[in-house]
């Protein structure tokens, strides 16, 4: 009955040579038959058998995979995990092993679904339907014989509070393969939402307070840290990569994922996106992330490049819908390419903003992260070398930020405001351009430097004419279409005002801008990470001082 009975003489010879330094066994107890002991010494591969051709020939027997699948079917997760850990020690990638053997992937997914079944039923919207329905009578011939394991047998989860910590170990083996089961994907998203919602009802400032330094936290913060680490790990290593790898666009899964992710504060969400992106993306990330994820990102990037280069005023709707298919699965890669193109060609800003109107909430939140990361990545090159003007990429990106947030004010804005706040606290006055464009293009606040007699008369009229005069005076009439400053609505202005007040960044921004104005005159500010001698660049000093005064007013 055990795997000691091999299928051929070649397998027998390999199994006899296979040894392990720490022998161990698994005891499977059955009710009628007693005890059966399986010795792992006859199942593990020797280091000399790890060559590709020998391992492929051995894996065709499917003995190790069959044993693991049987243990998972018996709900013996502790024993199956022991075998999986031994395979990892021998250099076997479990995620790749699941790609080769669908039986293993299906078995571990079924075990995870069984563990979540009872907990999800208690939180499901259709619980009253299941309770109202009469119980079905089970026939004797349909009852299957279940082999019961000792105390190491996996148990069903029954607490939402500890759900992430309990399910995270088995999800670390499944990884992005969770996308192969939309049912499991949806259950995880809804249970995570219920977990986060319950924690926030108990303590609304729970996740915000956990972002403090470790020395300022209380003694009970250990459990909170474990819960947050588990939630972040599930999102970053299982759900989001699974969404990228899944074939075909499924907006429902993206909406279910973001319904729980949106409850987290933006620092945690941006941390999840950072882990999702990894050190490199697309084909540059081969070897640093799973091969399937790199292939999915490369495919999305290729499609985005081929569609975005055809973007024009006449086909923004068509190109926008095609770009949405790419951003549903891999928004970070697509948006990085879009921002790189806009930094070189600023005339694409109104068309690109209009083309992104079909993007989902998850994609727009990823865009907020991409904007901040783009500003951080090139912080040392915001000024032209040997010149007193802004770099082309920085000026174009700043204008795009203002137009984008004016068109889609519901996008996360706190991340950008906190980035500007930290930048101003370090004395970097060049980022004043971003705040200025944000106030002008999103908030509708602008100043006229040279007012003509016609503009002065126009300012004495109604709101529509005053807005037109301000737009003409600011020189922003080159932007056409729905993303033009003249098309800004009151929703964007009220949203900007509300975010500035609720995030408590309005007063600190005013104070830091006032300090920057003094530093500019004193010549002690630090722009782009390198000290600039202000006495040698009088034009730059005057321009930065005027900009700070204009933003401050």
C-alpha cells in the first residue's frame, strides 16, 4: 500500500539510493485497519538526483505528488507541509511544482476552501437562505470513507479576528495560484474586508497608530503587527499577483479585492503596491519574481505600448477601453509606461487623462502610488544642468498631476500631500511647482501677474467670466477637451479642500512653505539632494521666491 512498491526497476534503484540525514515518518490512523507508517527515507531524492533529466524522469512516476495530494485529501496539512519543506530544502520551487502538477494545486486549494467554508458561511450574505432551507438527507451509499489523522489534522477556521494569521501559512504555498479558483479568491477578499472592518470598528485609529515607530508602541502592539503583516502578505503575495496572472479581464475580482484594500490607510496600501511591483518589472524582473508574473507584466506592457503610441484626439475612447484591459491586471507596469511617455511628450496630457476614464478604482489607486514613486525616483534631476529652469519631465509630470486629479478627484490624494509635506520639511523648494499646479488645475486657484484692462473688467463680472479670465491669464488654454481647466467642476475643488482639512496637512504646508521662503533668501535650502549656491543664480532665487509667495497666498 505504501510507495515502497515502485513501478519499475529504475525507480527501485533510485529509491534505494535516496537518503536523508533526519529520518521521519507519518502515521496515518484508520478506524478499521489500525496504523500505517510511511517512511520518508524511501521517498526523498538524493542530491545527485537533482539534475534536470533525472528529476523529470523520476517525477513522471508522480509518487511524491501523489503522497502530498493524498495527505491534503486526508486534511493532514502538518504532514504535507513537512514534505513540501523537505522539497524546498532540496531546491524544488513549490509554485513551479504546482504548475507542473495540477493535482497538487487543486488539492491544496480544496483544503483551503474547506478551512474557510464554515467561517465564510457565517459571514455570507446568503446565510439566511441556507438556514431557511431544510437539511438534505444523506444516503448511506453516498457517504465516503474518511481517513482520520491524529491531532495534526487541519481544522476549519471559526474566528474572523485571527483569520489572516491562521490562513497565511497555507497561502504562502499557494501564492498566485489562488487565481485558479475564483471562489477562493472571492472568499478571501470578503473575509479580509470583514476582518479589517471589524478591527476598525473596535479601534478606528488601529492601523494609523501602528505606523508609529516601534519604540513608541504599547505592549499589546505585537498581535496587531502580526495581523497587519498577515493582511499585507496575503494582498501582496497572493491576491494581487493572482489578479495579474489570471487570464482574461474580470472587473468583479478587482472590485472585490479593492473593497477590502481601500479600508487600509494609504501607507499600508502603498507598501502593498511596492511589494507587488518588486525591484524590477516585466522582463527585467525575471529571476526576481515568479516567471508567470513577469510574463503577464511583459504581455501587458507590450499591449500598452502598441495602443498608447496610436493615441490621438479622435480615438481616445477606443484606446482608453483597450488600455483598461491592461490596467485591470497589471496597472503598475502600464502606468509607469504612460508616465514615461507623458514626461517626454506633454502634448499627450489631455488625451491620456481622458483615455483613463474607464479605469477601475484599484487602477486609479495604483496611479496615485505611481505618481509618488515617479517623483521619488528622479528627485535628483528636477532642474536642468547648468540652467535655472525646470526639467522637461518634471514640468510635464507636474502638469499631468494637476490635470489628472482635476479630472478624477476621487483618486487618493493624501499620499501626494504627505510626500510634498515631507519634501518641504527637508527644504526642497522645487516641489512647489507640483503644489502650484495642483492648486491651479484642481482647485481653481490662480494668480494673475500682469493684468490687462480687459482682464480687469472681466474680473468684475460673474463666476463664469472670472474663471475664463483666470484661465487666460494663467496661460493654460493650450489644454483642450474635458480635461481642460475650464471644465473643472466644483467636486474637485471641494474634494481638495476636504482632503487638506481631514488629513491635517493644510497648516503644516503653510508653515513649511513660509520656512522655505526664508531659506531661499538665506541660500540654505537643499534642492534635489545637492546644495545650490544662491548668490550665483539670482534668477533662480527670484523665481523660487515668487513661486513660494504665490503658493502661500
